[in-house]
C-alpha cells in the first residue's frame, strides 16, 4: 500500500514538471519522461530549457 502511495506521488510530481515543460522547448513529453526517472533532474532540465515565443506557442496549440 505504501509503495502505491509513493508511486502516485512520483507520477503526480512528474506530471507537474511536464506541465511546466509545455511552455518550453523541451515540451511536455520529454519533461515528463525525464521527471519519471528523477523529478529534480527533470525540473532542472525544464528550467534550463528556453521558453517558446508567443507566436510559436500559438501555432503549436492550433
């Protein structure tokens, strides 16, 4: 039971880091995968990644 609890917490944190990666060049998928292995490394990778400009971000959403 305890293992499932920590697994849910780890996946939730990885999802949060992935959401941060949406507005960056790294993207959601790569940020999420890196964060599944280690949340801190994923967060550092997202924060070091460049932000997407507004025009590029709008094209990506369409």
